[in-house]
């Protein structure tokens, strides 16, 4: 299994450090609002990565953090007039519900920042002892960027020619503001009730120290793999490396992987442009989690993804085609031609997660199964879906009860067809599809199966 390492800028084989177990840290959500589809592009990429690791017979221990204390969560809680824990719980619960809808496998550990303040304080204390951190006049603690010679190795930026010597108090800033960044932020009135006691006075951790402390607690001082969106590469991941390696004197992470941005209809997603969508927005428009997942994963993770509603419509057609073929597939001895498609699929996913080529192998299997017969192909479909997570094995759920609201739509559609009201019949068919069910007509009447 070969992947692109952002640190070395090379394709490298992914080999676990120990126990045939890949120890993986993935940057999770900042729970101040509902996650948007750009966020889920990253989480879907990380799910594919997780599945390919398992596909290759390796074990995995994944840790995904929940950032529940930072500038954004504090502002949101105070504006709403509720406790920080109550404010963030709404969005934590929504996040986990969204993961299920997108068939994203759960991580082994979901540490919340507010549950790990002691570990963060201990890490800051160690950095103070090492002489790479200092307390400012206002009581905040900063990391001395100039005292860590390797700073900038992940971003591959020559920081000697950048503006340095500044103090960056905000959790997020751009690369023009290279400077000492906050490890611990002194309490100020705008924080309201949010704060913890520390050796430097009351305050709270900076965003960057959270991930260093939690990742090392659950994965060790050196672990295999760290991922996130490309926007996290600098400053967040750069600062994680500096904090961890300055404290331990050890390599922090062997391999770094980053996925590219998602754009909507070719434009940056923003509320002002009217192209900002959460998963809930898309589900309310009648699309299913499976269709959304299909679009999110069907591009190489290092290439920008252009999200459009036409792509969702195309996904619905493609999945219907796959479903029809899988419904005819049977177990048994795998034909040589089907094994060839599985070999092509395996080569694609092991080539830096080349999912477009993997889908090409899947559709080649569908094409040949339709032409040569689908006998013996069921296990090949199952094997491919261990990675893709979008194939519906309808035979396993043929006895699933149809919900009452869907049955009511089916009954209404039957009446419309009886009255030869074809427009109403088509409208009801689309409404049934939006509810996640597919209806087919035959001489015996309607049949309805889960999409």
C-alpha cells in the first residue's frame, strides 16, 4: 500500500511501526456548528484510507479529536447564553449522526479537548522546562518558533524570509503571520465562564496543543499516520510537530496525508454565495447518504473536488446500475475475468487511494457481469465494497419492512397508475426515491426495495 507523504513529498509504502497496526490520528470537527460537505470530504477520504488499510490485512487504531474549546466554540456558547458543554453537545451528536448516514466507520477513540486539559497543561509545562516556551505579560504562554530548528519542514516554506517575531494569539492565522503561537491563553472577560486553573493562572489551551497532547496520549510519542484537510497543514499541523518534537525529542509522525479542498459549482463554498451546504441540507433535498458518499469519494483525495447537484443525480443513476447487477450476482467460484477486475481494483486503491480507477474496475465488473452472467461475482462485489462502502446488497434485506409513509406513497402511486395519471405516478416515484427506496413496475404490479 503506497501513499503520498506530505512531509517528504514522495510516494512511500505505508508500513506500521509495530504490531501490524497503523496508528492514525485524524483531525475531527470543531463542534461550533453543523459540519458542512467540505468537512465531510475530508472525513470520507479518511474513511477510505481506514478501509484500504484494513483491506490490506493491517489493523488500525484511529483517534479523531473533537475540538470543543476554542475561539469559535466559546463565542458561540456565550452568544447563545448556554454552558460550553451544552452548546457543543448538540453539534457532537449531529456529527455522529451524520457519520452514520455517510457509512463512515467509527474511530476507536473520540477524545474531546475539554476532557484532556490536564494532559495539555503537562505538555506546556514540559515545553517551559525545555526552554522553548515563555509566559507573556498578560499571562498567556507562547511557543518560541525560533527555538525549534525544524519549524516549517511540513509546509516546506522558508520561514527566514517570512515575517517572524510576532505573537499569534488567534487559533487560526495565515502563513504571513509566522511567529510564536499560543500554547495557553490567559482568561479574558470575553471568555465568560470558560476557563481552567493552571500554573500560569486561569485560562484555556490553544487549539494546536490540544491535538499534540491527545494524539500522544492515545497513540504514543511517535505514531504512523496523521491526516486532515490541506488547510490544516499550516499552521495547525506544523505547530503540532513543533510542540511534540520539542517536548519529546522524538519524531512525532512518520507519514502525513492531506486532502484537497471541495468547491461547489466551481466556487469556494460560502453562505454569502448561497452554495454552503450541510449534510442535512442535501438530505432535505431528497438525496441519500449513499449518493452523497459516492460523490465525495469519487475523486482523488489530493485533487480538488467540484461538488454539483448534477453529480448527485449521476450518482443515483450509477448506483441504480450497480444495484441491478448485484441483485443478480451469486456466490461461488470467481470467474477469471472477475478476478482480473478485482486485481485492477486492488492495484488502484493501493496506488495512493486512486478511487476513480477503483470505480472504473467496479464498472468494468458490472459491464462484464451483465454480458457474461453474474454467477460467482458476489464475493468480488463484497470485496470491493469493503473499501467503497456504497454497494447495496439487496438480497440480504429483501424482507425489510417498508415504512408506513413509503407504503402510503406506493398506494397513492398505484392509484395514479390505475387512473393513467402518469405525471403523478412519476412524481410519486421520485418522492419514494427521495425517501431512500426504489420502485419498479412489472405485470404483477409494483415492487419496492431499499436503495
